[in-house]
């Protein structure tokens, strides 16, 4: 049996085992405000508003299910979908590009390094340009480095254009089901 003390209409203090040792019987507990707790029936996972009724020997819990506003539910679903989209989008932006069977970084550092290397090379020079695994490489001319850069530019343009389409679809969704049905996929057709 659980004993509680009513603090106000929505808060209780539970009698702990350590504190219960200070009381000899239920009469002493009641004198201190502790009474038998009678919980309300409720379903797991649903939000409730709680209130408590106090009798001479019991504190009875009452619950009222909180019915969420449909607009709030839709807005929450949209925000969650936007966050999912941002996570997948950002992962794709840095997942790399393949050039001559080697996977190269596609992050900002790679863009800067390519730009600087291209600017410092003449048309006949070559350089070993290492892939994302830091082991595989391509012997690159200035043109090869430019091609890698162009793949990164194409990836970036594709991802941000597709991102705009997805965000627009999320914003235009009128139901939670429509939001959930939006597919987030940043796979390029030529991959």
C-alpha cells in the first residue's frame, strides 16, 4: 500500500520507506497528512492532467486525458520530418563523390584544397590525389582535379535543390499521414 500527502490540487508527496519507520500505525500517518493512495485507471502513453481528491483516509487520483490540438500534432510532425531531412541531407553532402573508381571527400576542406591545388598547377603537372580512405588515389592532372570539383559542385547543387523540394512538400502537407509519406532520399540517379 502506498501512502501520500496532498501538497496542492496537482502535487503529492510520497511517503518513503525511511520516513515510514517513524510512524507506528495508520492513525499517526493520517495525523501527519499521509493517506492511502488510490490511483486512477489510465492507458500507457497517453497524456493526462492529474488532480487529487482527499477523504479522511484516502487520496484519490483523478485523470483527464489531454487531447492534443490537431494543428500542434501536424506542426510537430512537420518539424520532426524537417529534422530528419536535415540529418539525411547533411550526411549526403559529406558522403563523397566517386571519380575514376575512387571515393573522394566532398566537404568544404576538399573544395578549398582542390581550388588551391588547381590554382598552383600548370596544365602538364600531375599529383597523387588521395581519396576518402587516405589510401586509394588517382594520379591527377589539373583537369582531373577540376573534374572532381565539378562532381562536388553537381552534388551540392542537386542536394540543395532536392532539399528545397522536400521542405516545400513538408510545408504543403495537410495531414500527419501526408508528412509521414514524404520520402527523403538523396541518392543521385547516376550512383
